[in-house]
C-alpha cells in the first residue's frame, strides 16, 4: 500500500510539475491541515487563508491528492489517532475529545 501511495504521489507530482504555484498552494494547505489537526478547521477556512476560491481549491486538491480536502483531514486525524491509541495510555474517549469529536460513537465510525 505504501508503494502504491508513493507511485500515485509521484505521478501526480509529474502532472503538476509545470504548475509550481499550484503545488505550493496544495502543499501549504496540507501543512495547514497538519498544524490544525487537533482544532476544528474546515476546507473553506483553508481556502480563505490561502486566498483562493473554495471550488478551485477542492477540485485541484482532489486532482492532486486523490482525496477531497475534508477526506484528507479525516485521514490525517485517523492516522494520528491510531498513533495515539498505540503509543499512549489515553482512553478512546480522551483521544476523541482531543480531535474535537463530541461523541465517541462518531469517532469510532471513522475506523
């Protein structure tokens, strides 16, 4: 799976290689998502922070990553939650609250 992900990423980078500004914006958006993993942030706010339209951002982000911005945020949270579950003694409820999930059941649905 890791190799397939790398190949997908490599192919997408080739497609966008002549669009360095687009790549820079997408990478900046991914950084913003990682920086705000424990705070509630939505794709519209990210597009606003980057001074681009949400529709262009959503379409371009999905073309580049294969995920919509909202799906990408969820995937980041799942990866981080898995790490926390395996590396800490925090309960599922504590971890769910760190990611601003009000209901543990809703948090569990993502797994």
